[in-house]
C-alpha cells in the first residue's frame, strides 16, 4: 500500500519535471515567434503596400498567421510532446494514488490538485487536436507546475481511510465534475488574458504605435476570435459548474441534512456561479462585450482559484476535507 | 450597391430582424439602439423609464455582480444559521467590533435586509424581463421564417453554384432544397417571385431552426424563479429539530420531546406525526493501531426500532449519507457520544438522580464534558462538572486525556460545586452548561479536595459528607471487561421539507434550459435559384442568431447535400463556382 503511494509520488515529481521542460519549450516558442513575426510581417508589408495601390482601399491587412509562410513552431511541438509525456506520468501518479487508497483519487486537497491539473492538461490536449491553442502552452504548463508543485510540497498527506461524509457516490460525481469545470474555466481564463493583450496590441497598431506590445501576439488569432473561444470554454465550464452546484446540494442534503446552508465552500461556489452568469450576460450587453467581459472571466477564475486554495486551507467550515491539520 | 449599403450599415443585419427573432432588452447586443425614445417628463413616463432601466441587461448584470460581492462577507464572518458557536466566539474575541458588525447584519448576511433587497430586485428585474419575452416567443413559435433577403451575397456565410438548367429546373431545385431543409429540422417558407430586377424569375426557400434556444433560455430563467419561490415558500412549511437519544431510550415525534426545534411560520402545532424511534444500538468502527489514520472513527450507524404513526413497527438505521425516512420526515445522524450512568445519593442514602448523562465530545478521542445538576434533596443545590475519558491515560502534567475513542479504560472525573444553580427563576439554561457564578467549588483543581475519580461500578463520597456518587457499570451480565460499561447516545436531526424535491426539479429544469440555450444553434438558411439564359444560379446563405461557431460548416453541408440530391435527379454538367 505504502509502496504504491511512494511510486505515485515519484511519478508525480517526474511529471512535474517534464511539465517544467514543456513550459520552457513553450516559453522559447513564444520568444521565437516574436522573431518569426518579424520576418513574416516584413513580407506582409510588401503585400499590403501592393494591395493598397489597387481599388480595395478598406482591405484589412492579412493577419500574419494566415500568410503562406506559416511558421512551423518546432519548439511548440516539442512543448506539446513533453506535455503529453508529462501527462502520462501524471496520469500514472493519479492512478497509483487511487489504487494505493482503494478509492477515487480525489478526496483531499492534495488529490484535488492532482486530478484538477490532470483534467486541465487533458482538456488542453484534447482541444489541441481540433484548435491550435499552443500559444496557451506556457500558461497551462506553468499553472500546472505551480499547482502540482505546491500540492506535492505542501498539501501532501498519506492515504487515510475516508471520513464518513465522503463515503458517497457523490464524491465521485461532484468532485470530478467540479474539477472538469475548473479545467475548462482555466482555459477560458487564459484565453481572456490573451484577448486583453491582443486588444491592447490591436489598438496600438491602429494608433500606429512603434511598439504595439509583445510580438508573439501577432501570431495569435485576433481579439474577437480569442474572445469567442474564451466564451465557448466558459459556457461549457459554466454548465458543469451549475451541475456541480446542484450535485453538491443533493449530497449536502444526504450528508448534512440540508441542501443549502451557506457553508463557506457553498458560498464561494455560489459566488463563482453568479460571477460567470454575470460574464455570460456581459457578453450579451452592449458596452460590456470585449474588455469588460474579459475582466469578468478573469475575476471568475480568480475566485475559482481562491475557492480552491484559500478557502480549502484557511477557512473553516463543513467542507474541511483538505486532510491538512 | 453603395447606395443601399448606406441604408444598412451592417450587412449582417440583412435578414436579421423578423418576428421570429427573440425579444431582447434594448441594451442587448443584438437589438437596435432606440435610446432616442426619451421619456416624457410625466410620472408615468418616469415610471416607464425606471421600469425599462430595471429590466435592462445592464441592470441585471450589475445586480448579479453586486449579489456576488454581497455574498462575500458571509464567508468571512461566522453566520448564525451555519455556525452559531462561531458567532458566540467572535463576540467574545471582538467585544467592541461585534455590535457594529451585528447592526450591519454581518452575522446573518443571507437573511439581512440589504442582501434580500439585492436578490429581490434581481428577480423583479428577471420577471419583468422575461414576461414580454415569453409572450413574444409564443408568437414567434408560430411565425413564418422571414422573407429571403434580396442580396444574399452580403451575408458572411454565402456560397454560389452555377448549374445548367431551365426555369423549371430552378423551381425544382428549390423544391428539393425545401424538402432537404425540412428534413434537417428547419421550419421552411417559400418566397418565389415573378420578376427580380430584370434578371428573370427567382425561387427561394427561407428556413429557420433552433427555436429551442430561446425556449431553453426562458426555461432557465423561469426555473430560477421557481427555485427562489420554492425555497422561500418551502421554508415556511419546513421544520428541523434535534434530539439526543441514549441507547435503549425512545424519542416520540412531538414538539415537547425535542431538545430544540425550528419551525417554519406555517407549521401548525399538530403538524408532527407522532411516530417513535428507539435507539437499539450504535455501531462504530475504529482504524486499527499501526495503520494510517489509526484511531479514526467511522461507519457510524444508529440502529433504530421504528414505531410508525399507525402503530406498525420495523427496524431502521441511520448512517451519514443515508438518512432514514419515516412519517414524511427524514432522520439524520448528526453526532454521537457517551452517556455514563451516574447515581447521586444524599447523606441519608436517598437516590436524587440515577440516569445516563450525555457528555459532549471535546476531541477526536472522545474526551467528553458533562454536567450533572441536583436542584433538590441536598442542603444546598449541587452541581457536578465531569470529564469522561473512554481510554484514560495520565499525562506527565498529571492531567488525564483519552488515547482512543473506544471504551477501554473508562474514567470519570468530577468537580463538585455547591450553591445556586440559577435555574429557579425560570431562566432557560442549557443542560450542558453549569453556571458556577453563584456556586462554591468543593472539589477539584483549586480546592483542597481532589476531584472525584471513578471507574465503572465505583462509588465515591461527596465532600463534606453530602452523600455519594456512583458511576454505574452498564455491562451486560458476564462481561469480562469495560468495553460495554458505558452507554452511547446519538444526536439525531429530524427534518421535514416537502419543497426539497421541487427545488431540485426546478434546479434540474434550469440546467436543462441552460444546455438548450447555450448549445442549440439558432440559424436561418436561404436557398435561392435565379434562372437566366446561361443556366441557373443557386445561392446559399446562412445567418447565425446568437453564438453559432458551426454555421459555416452547416452552410457547406447544405450546399454539398443539395448538389448530391440534384445530381441524383439530373447529372451535373459544370463545376461549381464557390465564391462571394
Ligand atoms: C437571477 C438572475 C439571472 C441569472 C442567474 C441569469 C443567468 C443567465 C445565463 C446563465 C444566461 C446564458 C444562458 C442563455 O443564453 O440562456 C442568461 C442569458 C440571458 N439573460 Fe439572464 N440571468 C439572470 C437574470 C436576467 C435578467 C434580470 C434579465 C433581463 C434583464 C436577463 C436576460 C437575459 C438574456 C436576454 C439572455 C440571453 C443572452 C444572449 O442573448 O446570449 N437575465 N442569463
């Protein structure tokens, strides 16, 4: 039993190290993109100049990412390959922890961190097969290294039997869906941050500023596409969050004899839900689409992290399942 | 072309405004800004203006954000409804700050006037917003898809295909498209025209799908109202009570028999079903020594004899996560503890008290604190404060502690107080607390007399010859150790709330509505055929109503499918020209 858990720890630290490697590759990729942009935009300028001589005066400059000389982002590929490898170790760590415990591996803060980050990377990798989001690789791997590292170093607890309230099918459903939702909201958050950077860059380009901002942004989709992507992740995350809220209430009814009692964790789950409802509304409200709604998405995710890290560790309430004492 | 462009600055608006479009508040991103509609300065005008503000997207959004912020203090300060002991503690720790915070309802945030005001405003806004939308949507559900726009090429998702053929083929092509769209779940309408700007006759079909999107959105918002109303109304008909039951003892579900009960305002005195529960036994397991989590208690299970209201009896059990249903109520296991049986006699040997006394656990090893009050039969009133250690160990300091939650080496220590218990004036006092203010300590720390220490079956003298106290051994006959010498008790919570399933139903309805509202694409499609001497020109166009990332693919599919159907009817002769 202990040896399986030891193996889990070993696998986890290996995964962290590989993720760190992926982070470095992705970071160099962004840096490389900057120089790639330089070459490409030099070419694009000629094209635009030639085009503006023609009749089509309101033609928009061709975004760099659509030019024929599309850079191949070798470093990003290395980053992705490392992320996949890291994820496999991470999966191994999670599974061995589950076998060591003889139950689902998400019953204390250490395990929540492990499964949550596992899902973040999984969602990212699955989405990668359909949409090129590798520009988020630095963020994703960075976040995962920090969360996993903190969990492994500070939140680790040995496997102990479950306390009675956790002995429920809802542990499997509620916590898993919450983690999945967190993964989706994390991607939405990252995209919203990119959107804000891109908006700023686009504004500065329009103003003709000499240095419109980090140059890698030129290889990213435009701000409105980033916003749409962020929105799509956020709404799926929001639906799962709504489900988490309902499932939690059903569980609370069985375990604590009431479905809602404004326990600290319940309260924060509700606050997050309302924030994202606000975000979805903001997207449909004139004057709020774009930058203000992006800030709401960012605030919402900040609350998710707060709920996870701060509330679990420092607030006392019925949800005292961090396993830390 | 450029002249008509100035009439409609946004090409996307082509074919957009129609009776089947969902109704939106005026500051919604899709609606045409009509702020010019200034109110007249009459009272009615202002009221109307205020109502429009309240039911606008902006106000809904701001109220949502305020609601989120307003919920935060309740997670920072202890709340009376969730953590009453925390509130008492806070008062002790911050005597100066407490009254100020309390006057701001910081300890009852979710029942406070300001919090209520926010969510009530939000729901007024919500209802005001959805009623006109429901009316509108009911009409839209019966409306025809809108007329085919004159210039489909202006739409973002537009394809053109040239084919050989006659006027007859053109009409047929649209017939085929109509069937095709219908089969895809679209509602369709034909808009054929005789003549179009000298370019010959035009046949077209207009199609729309995704009415479920708006239905889902309305369902979601209505269900939220449903949740709020059922929670609010349900609370009035609900009751929750606590009762401590000792092994072998019974509880009858009547108002009198509860230790405490909270009743909703509409619960009459006779609402309770007089069923009875007897605690037969209590199961508990401990993790073995040497294993991780050693000593951790779990698998709590209260085995009960249930006598239903109609007199029939059955066995039942209550576990965490598995409440017992009886008489329309649910019975939960909240806690457990030990109730050592204590007998007190006075100097004459008269028994003044002989019963199991519930001790409250103070730590995970079940060191427990209990109080015995003897109001009569002694020269002065007597109070005992006791500690019970199921597995007693002596610490280096000389104090006792419990090493394990199970009864192995049971020990009861008692401090004795004499004086006024403070219960004669009718002030309600907790049975678990001894108010020692008007009492003198006779035995225990700080006095000359050591506190009384008893093992099961032992009797000790009370100080000053007041009498004796006995820790009764409850072990069954023939027992060889102390493991069954002390009775256990459980604290049960009995909860009655018929609204809970309704709340759940509305919550699930909201979830379903949300799924529809966010994932059903709402779109319009048009297929138009124009016949000329060169052949027929087929135009396809799609228009998204709301978030619709797959529209372009859907238009492509439509074109491909249509071509295949036409080719099946007549072989194609020319390559299609994709364009616009
Ligand atoms: C309890 C408060 C509310 C919550 C939690 C809430 C939540 C939501 C959510 C999650 C959505 C996205 C799902 C969908 O499109 O159906 C939505 C959409 C919408 N809500 Fe609300 N809402 C609330 C109050 C209101 C109010 C007061 C209004 C009217 C002023 C309103 C008007 C709308 C509209 C028009 C949409 C559709 C947005 C679009 O076109 O994409 N909601 N709401």
